[in-house]
């Protein structure tokens, strides 16, 4: 800035280019800059001086349209940024500017949209009925899966036939060769073993516990003291509400006899809603979980892993004596899943409760849609690998797009105005 010994306001003309490629209009904006030490409040002063029309036009500006003069003036940039920040989330005002007769027709379209939403709700109700119908067909397969997992039955050779890839076949051949070598080395030891048979585990040990450990969301819920209990988890099933009942589903966790509780089955019921909200019908996007109910776990004495006892020493202020006080508090455990917070009938939930329930609803939906139908693939990790691959592909595409944008911006000959949109080719 030039010297200004008299400390007088200096008028600076700043050109802002606005408009289409074929039309250039220049608006002069006068900004007074205080010279010397009189700099206080310059940002607010610039905001007042920059005209409303300039700000309105700047909404459509991009970096290529702003002249170097504006870019080098911090006061104007601050004023522009302040106005642009205020425009975030605001409508363009186009709808408000329409004639009344057009607004009247828009209301008719909204009424049609409400009717569409109600029809869509009936569609989802029928989809739920279809789910109930096929649930009985799935259940037959789930029961057989349970029998294999628990060792109730031994699958036949035909049941175990599975097409392997060439790599898997090579690995199997190597394993067979290694087994043959081991047999030759230990043949003398086996002769000494009089009628002793090879250990044969029953079913598939720790099937569901392994699934819980493989899935990040579930592994975060499972604590070390939960694992001895989850070893006894034999099956997880989903039961859908019958037609005519309130839409919902129940998750059933079946346990073998154990040293921790007497329940054979632990349940978690989710209530769903498949109808538009009367106060906000356009927010409807299909059935949603609105509440959930757990069950009472009949813990054996001293085996409740959802609570822990804390001992504290307290000192009497007057006598100076101390005493030990015990307090029972909640302990982190997967089995807190069966004691969710209740949704209040009236009033708003606090933020913490709302977050806990939102997470609970997601987990319940995940059990129903992913874990139960594809349990073996989560046990082997194949389902998790597929999900990771889809995420990585999406990230790679995003990265490639960003790199392309950067290359264009760094190209000195690049002119965005010369880019043509891709044509839509009809088949």
C-alpha cells in the first residue's frame, strides 16, 4: 500500500467480472481502506461498502472469473466469503418468484406425491408378507446348518462336494503330501498307540464366536469375559411378525447349557413402521425400526458379566476412621445388547440415548440381513473380503477423479470453458 501520511481514506476501484462467456459487464466496487494505524473494523467496513448486486452476482463466479485485483484484496475476499457462507443451504428463491397459478399446480403435484408415498408403503407391506412366506423355506436350511455346526449330524460326501479353484487344488495336494510324510515319520508312534483314535471335534467349534470376531462392528461389542459364554451359542434365527400384526422381527440366540445363565434362548425384538409420517410424509424411505425390546437374562449366582463390583474406601472427616463401600456398576459386555434403552412415549430423547438406539437398530438390521443368511461366509471371511473390495474400488475411482481434476488445473493451456459435456447416446 502507498504511503499515506495524512491518514486519509483512499478509494480503490476493484473490477469484478460477471456474466456469461459472450457478455462482459464490469461493476466498480469502492472499498475504503484505512491507512496508517487506523485499521480496526476494516472487514466489517468492506462488507458494508460492497454492493448487494455484486454479492448476488458473485454466487455464480468461479476461480477463473475473478480478476487478480480482487484476489489480491483481502478485505473484498473476506466480504465475499462472509456472504457466500451465509448462502449455504438457502434456496435460490426461484419457487417463491413463480406466479400463483404455477404454485397452485405445484401443490397438486405434492398431493400426488403423498398418494405415491402411501402406495409405496403398501408395497413394502406386501414385501414383508413375502418375506414371511419365504422365511419358512429358509428355516429348513437354517435348521440343517445348525445340525452341522453343533455336530448333531455328519454331512454326507455329496453334501461336502465343492468345486475348488486350481490354486486350492494345488494346496490340497501339498497338504496330502505333507500328511503322507507325517504319517511315515510317526508310523512307529502310531503302532505303540493301542487302539487310540484321532481326536475328532464335534461339529464346527466356536462357529458363531468366530463370526463375531471377524466382523469389526461385533468384535467391538465382545469382551474377553463374553467369549466363554459365546462358545455355547449354537444358532441365531430371525422370526418375522405374522400378517396382521405390527411389522417387526425377532432375533433368537440359542445357547447350549452353560455355567452362566439358565436361558436356552435370548431374544431381541424390533418394531418397525412402514407408513409415512403425517407431519412429514416426504421423509418416507421405506420401513424403519422405531423401537426394540430385549429380554431378562437369568444369570447364575456370581456369573453376571454385565455388571461389576467396585470397592471404595471412605474416610470419616471427624473420627478419621475408614470404611469400605461396594458399588455395583454396569460392565462392558455383548450381553448389554439384550437390555437396550427404551424409546419414550412422549417427549424427546437425549442425544446419548438416541445414538445408542441408532447403533442398536443398525446392528439388529445387520444380523437380520447379513449375518444370519450368510453366516458361513462371515465365518470363513469371504463376505468381509467382498465388502472390502467394493470399498477399495470406490476409493480408487474417487482418487482417479481427483487426480484428473488436479492435472487439468495444473495444465497452463487448460480452458474449462472449452470442455464439452459428454453426449448421451441412446441405444
